[in-house]
C-alpha cells in the first residue's frame, strides 16, 4: 500500500517483540463441511479462498502459519475494516485512563458536530454503530457515501461529474440527515469509526496515528511498525487504512484473548475486553444475521454468538481476526477476495475456524 498511497508510520517502539513459541500441528488435512454439506479440507479452503496469509495460535503458540501470493512474515497487509477493531481497542485504553468517556455526547469533544446529524449521539453510539445518522455502505454503488469516503481518503479517483468531500472530516461535517433515533439499531457504517477517531484526537490532543502507536502498538510487542493510509489532511483512516504483518495481527488477537495483557503488562483494561463480549443482540438484525444469526456488535468488534465468548475483527475482501477464549485460540486470515463481501465465504471461514478448534482440542 505504501507504494500506492501516502501513509503514516505506526511505530512499534523500542521494546523487544513478544515471543511466539511454536508447536507445529498439521491442519492442512483437517476436514469439515462447507455450507451445503460439501466436504473440504483446510488446505483446499485456503487454496480456493484467495488467501494471502493464515496463522493459528493455540494457547499462545503458533501451531500453523502459511503465506501465499508473494507475502512473507515482514509484509504489511491492508486490514480493511479490521482497523475499526484497532480503533475500538485504543478507545478502551483511553477510557481506562479517564481520557475518554464512552457515555459522553460526541459534542463534548467535537462541538462542530452539533451542526450535523450526530447532534445528541454519544461516543458509545459510534463505538457500537448505533447512531441514527444516514450513511450508505453500498460498496458497489459509485454514488454511495462509502464511495465518497474512498475518494476523500485517497483510495479511489473521483468519478467525472460528481462532487466529493476533500477529506474525511469534511465528509463527517456533511452528514446532516438523521434517519432514526440514536441507539435504536445497529447499522454498519464505516464513517462511525472515523468519528470515534476524531473524538479521540480531540480528547487527547494527539493525531490518531500517534495514539495507536503510543497506546497500543508500542506496548503490544509487535515485530514490525505498522502504517495507516492518510488523507490529504494527514488523518490516518481509522475505518480501514491500517496495515500490519500477519504475526502482529495475531499478537493483537492474543492481546484480546489474554484479557488485555501483552508483554507482561496490562495494555487494555480487562473490563473493556469483557465488555466487548457483551453486545446487545436485540439491536442486531438483517442483513448481518445472514452470517451471524445470533450475533452482535460491540466496541468495534463482531460477536459471533451473544450466547458465547468468541468475537472477531473483520474486513472486506476476506480479512479476519478470530478470537476464541473457550478454546484458547486466535486465527488470522488475510485475503484478496474478488468480492467486497460474501456470505457463503464468511460462513465457510467460520466452519473452518470451528473445525480447527475441534481438532486442536484433541491434539
């Protein structure tokens, strides 16, 4: 991505990388049923699902690691919307330090939002994507709001004859239509996480990229510095612009598995990690229930089933960090799907994760 777009470094800090021991387990031959009861194996699934990198941690050790398509252990891979979970985790750190109040109105931090549909919305509303602000997340519609976000962030060229915001903040200030009461329904809208990031910047006086480095990445024990794509105003794209290595995404997942602990210290408050597993399923409906029938969304994370404890960071084109506390397992899959989103591919990935968990439980 750094060859195509301007980026800002997320410094890993001076601390040594956290150690990831190994206990190799052959997962290639693990079999499971794809939707429709079609038999397949992990190896077949990885080969057929545009995989760039895949890693499984079990009880804190690497048991399986694969790279494809020219990627290696030092390659930074675009997170897409897994970046939202990075932002939500940093928010939890700031809440724990008393620098951010999740229940406070957004206008406490960003008074200009009083002129937008975010008037009356709280930090909690954007953490959980339950504001009532109208924003269309239609990836294939060049006239959608998310298409305008792609242009404002520098990801796409403007379409002839259309006007676009010059940067992300300008787009936020242009969201003036409220389509329902805040807090009444989950609706996935990427720009909610950017509003959260702007609030964090205002609360601390630090650029979002620096906050991620200082609060999280430099404490995580990352092997490599990460990077954010930035817009023309220098803002690091919180909703999808994060780039990191496969192993460091796994370390982020392990941080969540270990109740916020990394490198022998409490990086994220354990209460925030526990809170992230307790989303309100009554706010979660179609179309999101096609993949997660009993799902929820909390603190910028996807809860697989509100009756269990597993949750995920997810991104379009097949990115996922799956955190399974009951099986002490973290799985990261980095991909380059040919589609933005695919319910069948997501269901197949979940089936693979469950099969791997069952296999590790007896090996």
